């Protein structure tokens, strides 16, 4: 992400960097610090703040700007607070320092996915309130946990609760595709994830022998087939300038599991894919 230089940092950028420094990284996110951050921001903006614990330690924070006509359905602006794990050795700066260089580039995990969007919501509301705007519809901002690992302890539980239904959401915005420029594109739909884990079984034995019908041989065929499909979709995207990433099916091999020792042929092996 880019911003102004340090000598003229906008308060919104300062708030953004504060949020980036909160280590809501999977698999052990500091959700408590994130909730406290939004509570304080709600106080500063004069917004209502509701905390909904959907599971032990998993809190959905709802910030509310009441509209002038409570009979109308509301506008829901959603974002998630957790971020994916990091491999610090591949980073030029600490991913939780929110370092900003002389050109205004900010280096941090979550800078695009999707803490920037959370701050956009907050700063848009701040500006509109300062300018004296009021809207007929109530605006809710929801900050949910657990999205990066499926949302099972987050939005999946939240939508089943009376607190969610009480929001009476008639329109919602969430995250889209990251943009390398200064533009943020609004999408009217999203792709759904499909996580697939394929497990093969076969004859175990000592690795010094050529065993037939092994789990690895069977899994190899599956992996090759799916990666061939991946290449086909990639080529289709590259060859047609009218297609976007949402027009094709992305797939990546994300996990390989199996085996107990170098010299033992495993009885089972698994491969996990993210479609």
C-alpha cells in the first residue's frame, strides 16, 4: 500500500498502521486487541459498538451509525480481522511493523487482505460525519474473526444469531480482489471457495523396495490431473484479455501430507487443494 511520506502522514494512514500492527495472524490471532481497537475507534467517531461472542474467544464487533428512518433495511459493511500466516524470512521488513518507506509504501501483512478495507469504512464514516451528512438508512460495520480459515467460528455462526437478524441488512459490501494501483474496484459478486482434500491408500513397506499399488502413485495421478486443469485455466485467462480472474477457476495445491519416516512407504497420503 502507498501513502504520503512520514513528514505529512494523514491521520487515516496512522490509524491504518496501528491496525496493521495488531497481530491477528492465524493460527493464533490476537482478537482481543482488535476488538479493543474498534471499541476505541467507535468512541472517537461517536458510533454505537456491540460485541457478539459467537464462540469462546471469537467476537464479532458491530459499529453502528443510526439512520434517520429506522423502518428501512440497513447497509452492512463487512470485513474480517484475521490475516494469513507469514514467512518472515521472505519479507524485507517485519510484517507487523507496518513500516513505511520514503515513497510512502507500507509493508505489512493484511495491508491488502483486508485491513485496508476496514479502515476505508471507518474513515469514510468519519469524513461523512464531519461534513454533517445524515442518511435515511442505518449503516453497520461488522468486523468478523476466523475468515481466513473458513469462517466457521465467525460469520457462519454470526448469521445464525438474533443479533445478526436484528441488523436487518438489505445491502452489503465485503472484500474483492486486491488492486496494485490506487483504485479500489467494487464487484457485484464473488467466487466461492472449495477446499478439497484427497486421500489415497496403498501398500506400505520398506522404502528400499519397489512396491506396487502405493498411495503415492495413486495420489500422483490426482495431483497431475488437477495441476493440468490449473494450467488450462491459467492459459485461458492469459489468452483472452476480456476475461478476469473471476471468469476462470483458480486452483492451487496447498498441502501434501503423509509418511512417518524416510525409509517407510506410507499406507496413506493426502493432498489438499484450494479451488
